[in-house]
């Protein structure tokens, strides 16, 4: 497996999403490890749209690859303020740039308590190392 890129300035979930926190706005995507595991991403579908309310743990997006499909769940309660509308037309962007152009959604969070469930880059690295053995 290729070396996995795990930016230090992001937080992570054990289910392989990355979270960028900017005040009460979070940006969510899937990690480099996740896109490598999924391989060629062929389809992205959003179940929710801008201004929809979402609860922590609820799916907002499905990513389909040649091998499998994965639901992406919200790490926090809040309101979706943006979805990456480019992805349904070109889902391969997630494979090419998972931390940049391949972001999935931005959510305005109700409160910051969701951060208790997130892990650091170092903790996430340990999970990826265990998963790839």
C-alpha cells in the first residue's frame, strides 16, 4: 500500500473521515487511507442538501467504489451549509485530492462536544497501521 498522508492539522474519526474545524464550521471528507482502501471511486450521492439539519451519526452521503459502497455519517449535530456539488460529476476527485478538492460537506455545528469523539493524526495513524496488517 502507498504511504498514507495524514495531515497533522486535522482531526479524524475511527471510521476514516477527516474533520477540519474552523470555529463552528466543520469540513468533512474521507481520508487518504479510506480512498486507497476504496480504490476507484465511481459515484457520490448526497442524501441531504444545504440548509438541512443533521444529527450526529446520521448519513449524509454515499460513496460508491468499484468494490463497495460506504455511507458517510455526520460527526456532529448541526446544519449543512454546503455540499461539494462537483463530486457527483467527477467523483474521482476524492481519489486525487481527498484533503482538498475532494471534501464532502461543510456543517455548522450546534456545539463543540462532538470533538470528544475525534482523534488526533497520531491516533489515526495507529488505526491505519493496524488495518493494513
